[in-house]
């Protein structure tokens, strides 16, 4: 019975990883930017939730209508002021800029909030749970996080596949240069994508802060798990990201059942194993299948593809 | 919209210099397009034809010189504003978006449409071969169908000036013939065309004006009726310059 429980708990935990990872995946898929500050932005979301819920004296969920639009605006601002400029200067600049942003955020939080671990007020949801059988108890909070991840991914998928905004995003992700040439204004596309990425990160940060505790340094660890979920699932594939997150979660809890000391190590080993056996991740997006075809038998080797993409990145981010 | 009655050229280019980094691709290129005309842009590989089209479409910055369209200067206008004023490019190699369906590719072309943009049903009437394939991903189509989608994507913006870059590349002659028939129809409907074409005879049969580029410079320009094939070939290979 323990094992069934471990798998269920792991799956629910994986939902949290997927929620933090989907913004990372979206930003990389569209803008080819690996945002090393993504985890720290999630932690900022948690701190903002802490401030808002203490000032207003309400559970953190009530503050989401304020918090998420603020995070969206921050994401748009970062894209316009920072990432967009960095993308214009080759491959290394965005890595350095987002790494620098990560260091700055962690140190500013340290100064402003001290390194004391904090937790968020999740209201009645925090401790509520229900029994499936005598041996399996599911926390409403974990279930909510998992369902929220599924809902966010579904919404993103629908937005991308059904709306005119989504068409522009996918066209831009396919071929930036041609997107501009056919009249797509790339800057607003990039800004909204960055806004969504940061808003989902902040939402994930709220769950992280409600389920456990967080401190100014928590972003780094968060980033690693998110990054691994993205790579395992297949870069740019949203549902792959959910599967990647769930794979991480199940591995962590099941191995933790055997020996808690090896739980996190097992997660990293799973990541390395997937990277070795299927460097493209478990799920290849339609787009990359097409690219593989276009590359004339480059054979879906994702390593290859990333090089191709990086080359294609020159001249990105000029006014669109 | 475009004032069709005017004698003013639709597009005027003057002394255009364009660079790729340190490499100069165009040297003092000047040309002008009459309304409703068709201009063949010919020249060897690397002569600057694609660069010139991309510069007119706004994808390349101009180092010096001017581009004037329908009476106003567009030298520094971003691509989406040029499209909404009626300039559309069918890029070399088609450049369809592989993860989009045929219909989505066409819809994306209408992102910055001009006032008389083509509705989807008019596009499907013009290109019946792609109408049945509208839900398929663009990369699953044949070369000719993909080229039709690329032209349809440009038409979706409602262009007055259509720039076509090597649309017959890699296609069967029969398919090329069909595409050129479609172009004749567009011209009859009032569109102004610039066609980059390797097949010199087809270019001279289709167009009323010819501009030949040689190493980034205009080597020959004039009405097709006034230039002989030999003159064009000489300009194409730069033989005249070396005599």
C-alpha cells in the first residue's frame, strides 16, 4: 500500500514542479532564453504573497488577483528592459544577464527579508486532507497544486492553439525572422510570453511557500528542479513538462520511501539518465519534429537542434 | 489606400546602400516601379536580388539612400507598417511556419493586414489546391502547394505591391506555369509585382520591366521590349563591363 501512496504523492508533488517549469519551457520555446532567474522570480512571488497577505490579513489565495497581474507586468517589464536587449547580443548575454538578475534578487531579498525561513498563510486548505483508503491520505493543498498545474497547462495549450495570439507565438517560435517579415510585431509577443512565464512562476512560488517554507536562497533549488522537468519532458513541449515534473516527483517520493537520503540524488540521476538516453526529452514537440524533417535527417537529435537554434538566434530582439 | 489614377511611381528607390556587417550587398541601387507593372529582377547568385527585396519589405536596414512608397518615405518604417500599407514579400525558400496548419499560416499573414486584405474564401478560390489541405501542417504539402501557401500568406495582407523571390525554385514546370497564371490574374486585378526569377525567358515573358543586378549594382534597367536577350545576358555576367 505504501508504494501506491508513494506514487500518488509523487505525482502530486510533480504537479508543483510542472507549474514552476512551464514558464521556463514557454520562454525557452518562444524566445530561446534560458532564464536562470526563473526560480528566484518564483520566490519573489512567494514574498510578494507574504507581504500582501499580511498587510491585508487574508489567506494568500485571496491576494492572487493582485499578485498575478503584478507578476505579469514584472515579466513584461523584464523582457522589454532587460531580456530583449540581452537577446540582441548573442547567446552568452542572456545567460549572463539572467544569472546576474538571479544573484541580485537573492541578495536583495536577503537584505529586505533576512534569511529567516518563511511560510505563507494558506488558510483552511493548508491542513485539510481526505482519505482514499485507510493507507492513502491526500492533502487538499497538494491536490490543488496539481490541479492548478493541469489547469494552467490546459489554458496555455488552448491559448497557443486556438487564439490569434497563440498563432503569432507559434509562428515566432518557428521562425523569428519570417514572423517579422509577414508583419508579426515580435516585441509584444515576447513581452506577453515573458509576462505569462513570470506570472506562472509567481503562482508556483505561492504554492511552494504554502506547502513548505522558503528563504531568499530557495530560488536556485527551485530552478534546478524546474530545469530538469523541462529537459526530461522535452524542451518546448508543455505536456511533456507535466510528465517530466511528475516523473521527478514520483522518483523523489518512491526513492524517499526506501531511503530519504537518496531521494534528491535519484531525481538528478533520472535527469542524467534521460539526458543520456533521450537527449531530446521524452516528448518531442510537433515543431521540433518538423525541424528534424527540415534538417534532412538530422534525426531529431536535440543536441543538434539546440545548436541550430542558437545559430538562428543572431539578430533576435531588434525592434519588431 | 493607393491612389490608382496617379502617374506617380508606386515605389521609388534612390541610391540605396545596404550592408551585412562589413560586407556591402547593395551599391547605390536606384529603381522605380510603375503602378500595375511587373518588374523582373534578375542577376546571378549573390547579385543582391534577395537583399533588395528584403530591404523593400523592411527586413534589412538601409545605410544610405531612400525608399519612397506611394508618395511617402518608408526608409525607416518597420516591416509590419509596410505590410499594412500594402507591401508583401513571398520569401525565397517559402519559409512557411512548420508547426502551423496551412490555414494558420495564411491567417498569420493577415496579422498586419492592409485595408483591402483578402478574406480566406477568396484565397481558397484562387488556390483551390490548398483549400482541401487547410487543416494540414504546412510541411506535409508538396513543394508546389507550399509555394501556393506562401503566396496566399502574402495575399492575406492585401498587398498592392507583391515581391516574389524565386517562386519557381525546385518546382515542376507545370506547377510553375500554374503559379504564373495566378500572378497574371493578380496583376489584372491591379497589383504591382516584382519577380525574382532564374528562368530569364519566363521573367521576360511575364514582366514589362527588367532590372538586372550585378554584384550589388544595377547593370541594366529598362522596359523588356527595349532590351535584347543578349544585352541582358551580358549584364547578367558583367561581360560588357570588362570589354
